[in-house]
C-alpha cells in the first residue's frame, strides 16, 4: 500500500484556497438565508469537514442566518469502488424533522448528480419551508441528472479527488487539501 505522499499525484486545491472558498460560500448562503433559522444537513462522510467549516463561517456573518443547527445523513453510491454503482442508498437519516424548516443540503461533491437528486427528492418530500443546496465541488463531466445548486464552490477536474473529507476506500479524508490520486492506486 502506497504512503499518502506516494499516492498523491498533485494538489488540486490548497488548504488556503479551500478556506477562502468556504468563506465566500458562507457569504453567499448568508445572503440567501439572512434572518432565517437554518438546518444544515451535511452528507456523511465526505461533507463532515465542509459542514463544520461552513457552519463556523456562517456564524461569523453579521447579517446571516438567525440560527444555525446541524444534522447529518449518510448515503452510499460508491461502496469501495472508484466508480459509482448508480444506486443511491440511505444509510443514516437525519435525526430532526425537516418539515417547516429552512434546510440546506451540504454536499462535498456533485459528479453524476444522482446522489444530490435523491437527497433533494427525499428531503423535499418532507415539506421543508425551503430547500437549498450548497456544494463544495462540482464535477460536471459525467452528469446524468441535472440538479439545481444554490451555492457552488469550485469546479473539480475530471479526476478522482481526495482530501478534506473525500476518500478512496476510507483513506485520505483527513488531508487538509484536495488532491488527485496517482492512477496506480486503483491497481492495488
């Protein structure tokens, strides 16, 4: 098994670039949700760090949401592969009711759009007062479902990206930056 340094081909977005992007996204979301009590619904495991950083950045805004609550759900469409199965499964649901609430889905990356479409349908069907999406990385190269995104961070290259919550076989989530993996890692 390759070490982290051997497995990384290149850094795509640095820790500082990510922090600046999260601050920009919080300002955009803050304008959309000004004065509202919002429920951030982070998508585990990939959006864990992003959701926490976004919540802190929203808290620093003068004219942002009036209240910020956080909840999480977990879905699976990749398993242990580097390609999606095309089937989205709910592994963990939110603990709080979303009915009548201003909900923001916080997602790490949108690739083919299936997961986000599933989540928008699932949570939208529960009658929130509003439903918005906030996505750190857009990877539009293989999009099969057109999904609305209210606040978007960065466009990812057409490569397998890890770090800042994103993983490959549960490795690399803890990296403070986003990076492209060496192609040889998939042969292991």
